[in-house]
């Protein structure tokens, strides 16, 4: 008797949950979420969490690989006592197993004099950052960051913080 009473409600809940997962797991939505979640890991200075997002063959325009990008980010963001990274993805382009987002990034916070320089440089950029992602597995959430680009931003590899 109880099964007949609750079965329709359970079936409706299951269908709604399945529809929500289909909506959530769309490739564009996943890539946008991954971009935001990656930047949140950086904001929280969770470097092991950020490492999970980076592909083993990660590169960027500043000649970083996966390890050197994380090490340099650690150095720069360790200068911040408080850090907030806001982002807005203007465009997401999916082509098969590759995706790019054009994401505007704004950094705010407090810390050493270096933090002011970092905020001025990043917040003064006219063009968004371009994050390139690759589908790494069969699960809808298996996306890895393979490249970051921002043509206006120059980083001297010989400068140490």
C-alpha cells in the first residue's frame, strides 16, 4: 500500500533529478563551471586542487608547464593576505573534445606592494583570458585545462617574487 502511495512522487523526483543532471552535464556548462572552479582553487590557494584541473601537457604563452605554472602562481599569490578572483566567461566554444572559454578576470585583495602591481596589470587588461580545455575521459565532467593565453599580459620569466 505504501509503495503505491509514494511511487509516483519517487518517479517524479527521479525524472526531475535526471533532467537536472542532463542540464548540468552539457559540455558548455561543464567547461564554464570548470573555468570558475579552477579560478576558485587559485583564489583559495588550493594548489593541489588546481593541479587536478591542469593536463599533464599544460602550456601557456609564458613558457610554463604544469609544475612551473603552479610554482609561479604560488609565489605570486603568496604575496596576498586576502585574495578575491572574480570571473565572467563571455564566450564558450566547444568543438568535439576541445573547448575554449574567453573569461574576464578581476583580482582584488591586500598584501605586499607586489599585490598592487598584480591587480593593476590583470585588472587593466582589455581582452579576456583564453582557457583551452580538452575532454579527457568519457564522464561529462572529465575536462582538463591544456592552455591559458592572454596576449596583453607579459610576464618576465627572470623575475622572482
